[in-house]
């Protein structure tokens, strides 16, 4: 399987009917599917102002972070993290999507108008470690505070 097909299979595996999800995804002119969080991954949603610098920090310390989504207008970024993270997350200003929630997910490798992958899934199941993500967020927030103070 190619990288995009492996990523599609990995993402669709969380759908109630993975085959129907793949068919709909491929036919949907918007190239998006509504998928449940909390099974294979949760999502930590950061404001874009913090998300981009956080991703910069992560890419300096990791060869490849887990998948990262961004919405139209770059207002919010979603980092895919291990399931259960959303239920334990205590940070303020960070939204979570875990068990019982659904998110809009673009088809990997296809551009959509509403949401896109900054770091697409590779199908291997790689996710961002929440402790490392938290440290990267702290570093990014400190850098932002320093820049605003100048």
C-alpha cells in the first residue's frame, strides 16, 4: 500500500463502517469525513497563534511529529495524540476531542477548503506524545511572551 492509502486505511479504521467511510471520502467533493475521536487518537486543539510555534519546536526535536490538522484561516491546529489524553488534559485555553466527540478529517494528500493536514498521517499510527507536546507548548508560549515584551 502507498503512504496515502495506508493513511486512509488507518484513519478510516475508526469509522463505524470503514469501507463506507472510504467510499464517501473519495466521492465527497469537499474531501472530508466526520470521524470519531477517542478510539485510535484524541486531538488537542490549540489556537493557531500558539500552534504554529509549538509545531516549530516539535519539528526541531522530533524527526516527525504525529499528524497535525489546521482549519481554514489557520485559527486552530489539532495535534493527534494517544487516546485518553483528552480526558486527562488540564491545560487552559486548549480544546480537546476525545471519546464521544467527532472531528472533520480531510482525505490525506488532498487539498480541501475547510481543513488540511500540516503533518499528514503516514498510516503507521505515529502520534505526538502529550508530555512532549506540553513541553513544546511551554517553550512556544515563553518565546511568544518574550517577543511581545520586546
